[in-house]
């Protein structure tokens, strides 16, 4: 033996060590007899995600763009900006939801925020922290109730994202139990999607996390295994269902539901359990649906007036989207993911009006559908049996494409609730289908111990390449600056082609790695890394407002200008006529427009801002989600209802007496008393 080792030499020793390491790793990732992944595989990636989550929370670091306020209130570099740049286009995050969070903190987290006269239900929309029973189902806001504001914001930012990563990974390793690294790459790539990054909010992330959780639970329910595992998974699904639905942002819920329903039917048909056994297998999931329904029913009944008011608005109200509403330009934008590094430099070209509305996923699921069709034919050839799961993923793609491109089936789309989403939001289905397509294809290829044919793999690569070529041709023909700003698009397209060809040829680790690299090139850096929250109550004008409010707690306030003045008042928690209303408070608009002559203009979910004017308030809509009202301090409305005004410009108004002028940053703010 000694002589043989000497003859083998260092190369043989290295080879032997490699073999032993391969055997050990194979044993470590070997699934359990039930087919479930090994405990180390199941918990490894989630453990890493949770450690990173805890570190970021302790440091109070989030991706919030509240640093956008620094432009107005600060000078020089922002000391709390760690990396990247705040995204001003993300007003829904830093101006609206984060502003209301601070307002809630100032008022002690009530269920009804009293900032707008008449109050606003803080338990419907905006995912705000409050001392209400429904907060039990909003884990991302718990941090505000027990931690400092900075750490609370970090929890709100990262918890839904961590849930998405863990749920996506859980689905992947459930179907690919021997491929944990591939699963981790795919989950991370999903999280880095440019669409999800540009719409990064709990209302966007929870539907994706829910879809992956629901599909994983369905797989476990249809497999033999421990009953308590199935019931535990169903309980998690029920909880996340309530969490997602309480956001009531339907446009992102619908695409996730489409994927779950269509692919879920495929999983059920593929199990071939028969009606009786199927009902028994699905009992935990059916119980979960029932439990979630009971909780949501109680939640709706206990705030029915708010729900009715929201549904009764002019916008969004009963907003419905027509089928086939996308035109050629919209189609180009939908498949422009590889070019979207340009969005980080503020360049959208003809792709869309702004970065958020333009954001699109990196679509590889469509290309993987070529492989899935091959798998359907291959299974039929070998077993004379339809691969219902592979086919269902193809059908899910077809449903989304039909909604985008095929007109005149609105009645059916309405019956299926598809018209509750929008052209821009339905794209999130492609993100989910990217994950599902690669995972299902890999699991099927592993089961067959086969690779798709080279012709299939090449065709899949061409399906990725073709849309990108069309987008490039359109951008080049129109002289768009997107091409020059986003020079990395060639690398991204090449990586996507490698991803689908490698996955097709049963080298999923390479494919997932290439997809992850492409996603990071486009999606990394969309949101900044920011320390804490830019709290407007800590600005000079914020402190002045607090001092006046302490002396006159019943005063009514109003902010004039774009949004800086109004934001100070909202975050200060004083009673003001500024802010984003989810539904119009009856008391507030009775005071502003007592004859309801402008109801069409103010009966909407929108930001209420004020500009100088003459006479009684007049209401207009610069945009459908903006309400602009004129203010005259000498008007009957102002004389009766307004005590103090914060303005971004000096007022020439005989009934407005200047009290103070604060110039903390790039521009001053004036404080007036209505006389």
C-alpha cells in the first residue's frame, strides 16, 4: 500500500481527496426517504439570510430612499448614505409610506391616524405600525413597536425580502433536494430582479414570497411524509396569505395568484391521486385557506367603512385593465430587462415614463418553456403520460402573454380577476415563472437522468436572444441614450443565453450562476444602503412645528409647495390638510369643499398639496394620483379652519403673518400664522 501511494504521487492523493469530498457532499445533500431535502440543505441558506438580516437590523441599515430629503434639508455629502443614491422616483416609499410611519410614531401608533382632519385608518394600506390586532399579521412592522425608529425601518425593509429569498429557496430545494447551491443562486437572482428592486416594498415582495410558500406547501402535501410537516407548512401559508392580502395591493397579488393556481393544478394532476386521496392530501392546505379567510373576513368587517370608501374612489376605485392593452412600444419595454442598468442613471428613453414604471424582469422562463415542451414530449414518448407540471408552467406563461397581447376577452379576464392587475405589474409573474421554469425543468431532467437535445438548447437560447435583438434595434433606430448608458447589456444577454443553454443541458449550477450574475448586473444598486431614517421632526422646521404644537395642540396646519413643507407636517403628526390619503376623510373635504362641487377631483387615493391662490379653495388634478388645492389665508376656509402655514416660498398674503424663517439646507421654509 505504501509503495502504491508513492507511485500514485501528489496527483493521485489530490484525486483521492476530491473523490472523498464528492462522496461526503453527496451524502450531506442526500434527501430523506420521503424525498424531502436533508435538514442541512433545508436550513443552510435560510440561516445565512437570517444572519445577514439580523446584522443589518442591528446596524439600522436599510435600502430606504428617505435620504432624498437631504437634497432640501442638508448641505454637502449625506453622512448616513453608505452606498448608492436615494431614488427620488420612489416617492411611494420615502415620501408616502415612510412619512406615515414617522407620523404614526409621533402619535403613539394609533389604529386611526389623526393627521388628516377626520382621521385615516392606519390599518388599511401603507402597511403602517399600529396597536391593533391586525398588526399580528404584519411582522415587518413589529420592529417599530419595540425598537428605535432606525431599527424598525430596517426590519420593515429587510423582513419581506428575507421571506422572499427563503420561500423561493424552499421551493427550489423541495424539487431539487440535491442542488442547494443552484437553489440559492436562483432565489438570490429572483430577489435581485430589477422589477422587484424598483418596486421594493412589502406590498410587492409578500406576494412573491406567498406564491413560493404556497407552491412548496402544495408539493409537500401531495407527497408522502409526516403529517405534522404538512400542517406546519400549511399554517405558514395561511399566515403569509393574511399578511399579503392585508396590503390590499391587488395589482401585485393577481400575477402571483395566476402562477400559483395554474402551476398548482399541474402539480395536482401530476400526482394522480384520485379525488378522494387528493382531498385528503390537500386537507391541511384547505384548512389553511379557511383559516386565512376567517381572519381576513374579520379584518374586513371591522373596517368595512374604510374599504367601502376606498372602493368608492374615482381612482383607483374599481380600476380594471383591458386585455391586450399593450402596444409595440409596451412589448419592447416588457422585454427590456437586459438594458435596464440605464435606469439607475435616470435614462428610460422610449421604454417608459420613469424608472419604476419601466422596470421589467430578466425573462428566461419563456426560453425554458422550450425545454419544458421537450420534456412533455419526451415523457409522452417514454411513458405515454402527460407531464402536467411542465405543461402547467407553459400554460402560465401563455395566460400572462395572452393578457398582455390578446384583446377582446375582457369578460373572461374579469371572471378570473386578471383585469385587477396592470400591464406594468403583471410582469412580476415572469419573475416567479423564471424560478419555477428552471426548477421544474431541472427536476425533470434529473429524474430522467437526461439532457435536452442540442437543438432544443439552442432554440431556447435563441428565444432569449430574439427579444433583446428587437429591443436593441428599436433603441438604436430611435437614437436612444439607453444603449450608450447601459453598455453592459451585451454581457447581460450573453449571461442569459448561457443560463438557459446550461440549464437545458442539465448543468443547472452554471445556468443559475449565470442568471444570478445577470440579475446582479442589472438589479444591484437600484436602492441605496442608508443608515437610519431621515426624520423630518429632527430638522429645524420640524422642531419649530413641535414647539408651536406644544403651545397650541389643537391648531390646524397646512403646507404650501411641492412636498417638503407638507412632509414636515405629516411626519410631525400635527393636524394638517396635507398628505397622501388612501380615501378622502369626510370631515376634511367637508371643510374644504362644503358643496362637493369638486368631488371628482378629490375623491381618490392621492397626495394632497397646496399652492397660493385667491379666494376659496379650488381643486385640480395635475396627475390622477395628485390633488392640488389653492390657498388664500383671507378665505373663509382659512379663517375658520387653518391656524398655521408652512410654505416653501414667501407668501404675499395680508392674512398670513410671518412667525419664523428656517434655512437648514438648500432652501428656506417659512412659518406663518393665519390672522
